C-alpha cells in the first residue's frame, strides 16, 4: 500500500457539520483514500459507512486502509450520482459527504496524467472503463468544441487561440503527453511565473479532466434525489474546488430550501461557503481553493 495519503480538506469542519456523533449510516460518495471516512469511523463506534468511488485503484487502497473497520464499511465502485440506485437502505441515513477534489494519490501518479507538472500520458480517467481520454479529446475534438471546453470548464481567457494552436499542431504530430500540452499552453498564453497567478495549464487540465470524467453532469440531480430520499435530520456536506461546482451546489441548495410547492425539504447550514484558514493552506496548499457548503433534510 502506498505511503502517500490524501490529506482530508476542511476535516474538522466537515465532521462538525455532519454531526458524526449520531449512530447510523454515513455515505462518502467520493471515497478517494477514505480520509474523512476514517475519522467518522474512529470518532463514532456506532457509525456505519458506505464508501463510493469511481476509481477502482483508490477504492482498493482505501479499503486496505480501513480494514480494521471492515465490519462497519461497505464499498461500491460507482459514480456518486448513481448512489440513489444502489442497494442501500437509507432509513438510518445521518450524513452524505462529497469531496469533489482530486486526491494526492491521483495527482501524484504521473501515469494518470492529471498533473501538468510531471511527464505522463494525457489520460485523466478516474474510471479505467471509460474509453475517453484527454489525449483522445485533444486529437479529435473540433477547434470550436475545444475552445468551448477550455472556456466553460477552465475559465481560460485564451481558449480560442489555444484551441486553434492545438488543431494546427496535431496535424503534424499527435499531442499525447502532459508536458507537450503544457508547453503549448505556456506558449499561447505567454506564461511566466507570477506570484498569486494560476498557471494557465492548471485551468486547461481542469477543463479536460471535467470533460473526460463528466464531473459536472448530474450533481444537482444527485443532490435533489438524495434530499428527497433521505430521512429528516440527514446532513449534506459538499466540498468543491472550483467555481462551477460551488455554483451548482449553491443553486441546488437554494432551490431545495425554497420549493415553490410550499414544502421545502432542506435547511441551509452555511450562509456562505466555509473556506480553509491560513494554517491549513500552509499545511496543505492544495486546500486553498476549497469551499464547503452544508445543509440538512427537514
């Protein structure tokens, strides 16, 4: 088992909003390496846990890590959006957690192709059953479609010229590695390191990762279905790492809390998103963009 574990982001805040002291079922819909789940199991011997993740390698690694609690844990390889369709009895559901960020386990493996900082294939699949890779998107998508992805999912200002350059260059030779794409991005965006500025390749890689894995598809629908199925008192804690996800969570929570049929099923617990403090960002720089929103089924 790897020695490098994902550091759970906003751990105490997430545990607090979930109110994990209560006996019953907790669902971690983006199980990753099980950092948040491990704390739930440690702190409450009467907690049962369902862990769901689309990444079979992460699931296997986390399963080994949580082996001492195996009697209270069930694991499923699935996308979180399909949780309502799994055979899970929600009668005693107390909390639902989604951590929509990438784990260090994924980012630090060059073979996965998630990071522009290390040489690797342009893969970016969380589920290896998925046939779509980032290299495939770069090779086949039209200039217009590439620009749309970079603009919508990466909020990149130079989306159009980057897409145009990619289409031109791929005619001469395939663009198949992380570093090859990063060099193109740096050239088009005329990048030079600046304090406080996000590397444009981070935006491009985010956009491709979202497209490869369909990350934004079904998030509002999942929250609505789970809120309808959950018993009163069930808590929802969602950690997002870019504005598109946070906006989707915020709008869905507001919609659930103000249904026009006069029967709201949700109470928002965070008027504003909770963000990491300076100490946490120093300990774990990858937490800097995290935002936590929480709500409760009523």
